C-alpha cells in the first residue's frame, strides 16, 4: 500500500484513526508508568524520574511535530498526543513523585484543584470563543490537558473528599470500595457513572463525532476515549479492586 493510500484511509476515517491512537497512548502510558512506579518502590527512584522526564520530552516533540504538521488531521492528533505525554509528565509523574516518593514537585492533583480549574476553564472557553488559540495542535494539547485534569479531579473528589463521609481507602490499597464507601459516596459515584454512560457518551458518539469540523471530530475521539476509559476501567476497578497493569 502506498503512502498516499494510507493517508487517504486516515483522512476518510479521522474519528476512528484518532480513537485508535488515543486508546494505544492511554494503555501504553498507564502500563509504563505503573511499571516505573513498581521499580521505584524497589529503590530505583532515578528510573522513575527518568521516565517522567522522557514523557516531558515526548510532549515537546509531539507538539512541535503537530505545529509543523502538513494536514489538519495530523496537526490535531499530534496535539492530543502531546497532551497525553504532558499529563504523564505533570499530572501523573509529578503528583506521584510528591505523594508516594517524597520528592518535592509542587504538584498535587485532587479536589483542592477545583477553584483553579474553574478559573482556567473560563479562560479556556474565552480563548476558544475569541480564537486566541489559533493552531490546531496547541488547541488539542490544551483540550487534552484541561479535560483530562478536570476528569481526574471529578473522580478523585468522589473517591476521597471528606464531604461524602465514611471510609476512603488510600490510593493503592487493595480494597473493594463497594464494601467500605458511605451511601453518599456510592450514590455520587453512580450518578457520575450514569452521566458518563447515558448522557456524555451518546452526545459524543451521535453528535460531535458527526461534525464536519475536523477539530471537533478529533476532539470528540479523545472525549470518547476518556469517557469510555472512566466508565469501563477506572470506576469499575475502584468499586471492585482489580490489578490491571
């Protein structure tokens, strides 16, 4: 198959192309980070930091490639890939190094981020409204960075915020939260789960996916993946403990 034929297939199925790449990035990121953390627990902290720096470097590479991309499809997809790697560097590695390994990074992902994220969300919406973010790669990087961060905070708030009462097993504890969470925490979890499954996923699949706008179509692929991942991986493995990586 020639390069032109390959490009033609990708261009004909942009949502599917972006979805496959996002699922692969999600799985690879979770797997490599979990393995790095296990080695860090065995005293190989330098390797953990190296993996974090590597993802930070990859974020810059993907963002540069997206900015220099020749087609709107790859400009958007590479921007999302940059977002994945940025989150691995900042949100995943930065938070874990400080919380679990005692390395001061200044990063703490949790319900304390909500006021900042609300302000950042307003700024992001205004930036989109007034076209302050012009390049597709930068827009998709910002899209991933904000939505993924906000999605993490939603679930972490439900999992750990004291407002819901009852026990809250710490991250990494091998416990079925189904058995120990308060009624309020369980109810809130099921409400969020229902919103993801019954409202947001159909909205993405049956409206945004069909948009003629390339940016919205590619963005919807990421939204589909993060909603699917949250609904069928993250929430279930929290309710009933599962070791996936």
